[in-house]
């Protein structure tokens, strides 16, 4: 029996997810980012989060070797930034409103929530890697509707 990876991917797309941008610093002046929809909490004690990254990404080495990164949770107002940073070769943060963080890698200036993470572990997982970060600081802001990814398209949730 053959395994239909396209059908598998489509089935996975039936699970709506939030969208985040992960940023790290290649140097003090050069930061890069990537859009992910695989962000989730792992543990409260200690405070751990994880996200997954395709090994074929042109940013793979930068993020798997990074000692720290920042997770910015996106709202519907961030769809353009999310689309831009989801593409290969579009990793520069030039022209994106950023906020400095104590850890180093900037956050998106108007992110709904921000998690500053020290790299805890990287685990091999098929064609992806699982990156686990230890949260050293976080903040939550008043927000609009969250940006959601569902069946290959962006959407939102209404606030009731």
C-alpha cells in the first residue's frame, strides 16, 4: 500500500491552527524570521514551548543553531507579514515593525503575545526538526482577532 502524502497533508489541514513568527539574530544587526503554525506549549514547570521546522528550509541552520529566539503570536492584521516570512528566501525583517527584547531577537511590535526563549533542545522528527524553547520572558497584549490557518488558507476567529 502506498501512502498518499498529499492527502495526508490535506487531512492535517482540517485542524485549524494559530500562526506565529519566530525570529532569531544572525548578528547584532541582522535578524531573520519564519512563519510557523506548529507552535504549542509543552510544559508549565519548567516553562517550555515547541515549534517545528522543515529541514529543507533555507533558514534551518540559523534556527537550529540559534541559542535564543522570540515567538510572536499573530493577529489578522499580520497576514501580509506571515505570508512574506512563510516563503523561501524571504527571511529578512527589513520593513517590519519590530520591538527590541531583553534576550536579543526582536518581536513583532504589535504581536498579540511574545515569548522570549532560550534554545532548550532540537529533536530529529522525519523531514522536520522539533525545536523546544525555555521561556524566560513573555508578554500578552490586547488583541484583535487571532490569525488562523485552516485548509491552506488564512482566516480568523470572531471574538464573542
